[in-house]
C-alpha cells in the first residue's frame, strides 16, 4: 500500500514517520476522501493510537505524517515467537480494545485491524496505526479485485464485510478477535487455499474453540473469544466492554470473592413521648417536657404489650385449671353437710313426751298412774 520513511520534523525538531502512498494519479474524489479521513484520524488522541500530525501531497503522491513508534508490529512478533502466552495476549487485547473504543466514540471505524497494523513500542504498549488509510484504500468496488489486498485482509475480515455490507464498529471487534486467536494459536481461525474460500468460512463456518486445539487457557477466555467471533455483529461485545473485561482479569476464569457482609445500620425511627409532669410541676404550672428515647428504649416500650398479653394468657390458663378443683371442693363440702344432717335425723333420741302438755289424749308407752279420784 505504501512506503514508510523515518523523517525529521524541521519545525518542531522531532522524529516522525512519513507514509507515502502508492499510486501517482488519483482523482478529485479520492483526494477529498483522503483529506477527510486524514483530518478525522488527526482528531484522535489516545495512548494506544498512533497520532497523526499532518497530511498532503508530494510529486503527485499522498503522504501522511505520523507518530514514530520505536518497536515492531504484532506480525513481526508472530514471525519470531509463533504464539504468545495468554497473559501477554490478554494485555495486548485490553489495550487494543481501549484504543478502538476511543476511535468508535468519535464515529471512526478502522476497517483494517490485523497484526501488521498493531505496533508494540519500546515499553511493550500497543499502538494502532493506519486510521483513515484503510477506508481510503478499501473501496468496496475494488476491494475484491485489488492484487494483494484481499489476501491479507481476508484472514481478518468480518462476515458482514465478506457479504458486501458496510463496515461498522462490530467489524473491528471481529477482526480483533481473529488477531487474538492467531496470537494464541499461531494461525488465524480461518484459512483456505483461496481468499474466496476463506471468506466463505468467515460467513458459514463456526470457529473451533482454542482449548480443543491444545491451547492452555481458561474456559472463560476461550468462551469470550468465541463471542468476539460471532457471525452476527449484534452478538459481539463492544470495544469498551472488551477493554473492561480484559483489564478486570476476568479472562483468568477465577471466581470473584464474595463481598464481606456488613449489617445495615438501624433505621428505627426515634420515639418521642410527652410524660405527665410531676405533681410539683403541675402545681407550679410548668410545661411538660418532650423526651427523645434511644432506639433500645423505643423497642422496649413496643415489646411490653406482648409480654402483658402473654401474662394474661398464662393467668387465664391457670384459672381454667383451678376451676375443677374449686368445684370439687364445694361439691364435697355440700355432700358432707348433707350426710351429717341425715345422720342426726335418723339417730337422735325421741323427745316428744317431754314436750307434750298434761292432759293430752295421746297414748303413752308406760302404764298410767291412778288419779286421786280413783284412789278414793
């Protein structure tokens, strides 16, 4: 697509990178598009994005002045190491997603995320380059016919783009998923003998989980990567979500500790009451004082009725148990008095003769004594 030169900014006295694009003749519409994309990329400012300083033309060729990154691309790193450890890949993925999130917030889609466009500086930080250039060279009318272009892009092309649809922010996330897959395995998720066959795989073939391909990684990382490679754009996480997920170290698959239990503070409303003033205060005419009870006192006053009700119920039960005893005692007393009375009636001596007056015609049990007349 072009040549990159190390150059010196003679005004500010700093080293920069100057990219000269291939193609000496461009129409006015292409020039306007390049100017618009360059201006858009120049508005981006983020630690994980390559800064754009200037653009223009020189001898009929477009150029772009950018931040010089002292390091190497992920493509060069893969040539040297073949595959990377999950810890290093997680750090790269989180930083790259953070840079893409900053671009997506500005409405800018990279459209050409691949290992060659992800740089690592001297400290190992990720720098995403070529913003704006991808849109300029990736014209839908020529993308599938430009020699050499589709070969490199087809390995990381989102399914919707393979179907000729417009690229969106979710397209960048699919391409980033392909890059992550390649960093862990050493090869991208889909590769075929021809670019066209590779595009069909992006559209129709589900990716194989990396754990099934012998990669030592957590199940959480493997599952999340498959979400980035979802066929439908709406099923993929956003760049900000991916950045947050990797920075939280959820990719390790460790269970998060439960929060420590802390009892909620008591919210029992304070109880106010106005006690009756003492007699002295009443005689002197002093006004009654309002007191604010502590929560414990309020709870004690509310608990008192419950205790009185329990006492009343207990007294009632005892009274019910005592009722048969009282009735039995009364019945026994009545029976005893009745027996005494009956015995006295049956066994007492007869006293009728002592009470009968003389001359009564009633008969007596003994012989009658002769009267004085009869004896004479």
